[in-house]
């Protein structure tokens, strides 16, 4: 996984602040592969709150500012089951 401990802490804290203490976060995509270089940060978040649009925008902006990297943020919509959710969890690493 190509994130530092400090970057992981920043991600966890931003998720907690924007989605609540029970939010779960996975890193997926190219940053999971140690043989690759560069790339954005792909994150998948599961939260129990229904209103995720504004928290997702605030979280993405905060992460991009603090990490100085492009962040793609996918937040699970309650009651929905999209293929990307399963893919992110299966191929990702929980932070």
C-alpha cells in the first residue's frame, strides 16, 4: 500500500469528522499496488448516515488539501448495492 501512516491518519480523521465515528474506509485502486507509481487516492466509505452528499464534498476537499493529492471518493448510499461497492471492498484495503 502506497500511503504513509500520517496519510492514513489524515484519511481516517477526515472520514470520522464528516461521516461519524462509525464510518469505515477502504483504499482501493492503484495505491494498493506497491509496484505502481503515482496515481490518485481512491477511497470507498461506508457510513450509517443518509445525508452523504455534503459530507462527501467536504471530506474530498479536506483530503485533497491535506494530502496534496487527487482523491476519488465513493460513498455507499444506504439501501443501494452497486458493483463498485463490492469491487472496492474486495480489492481494497481497509484503513
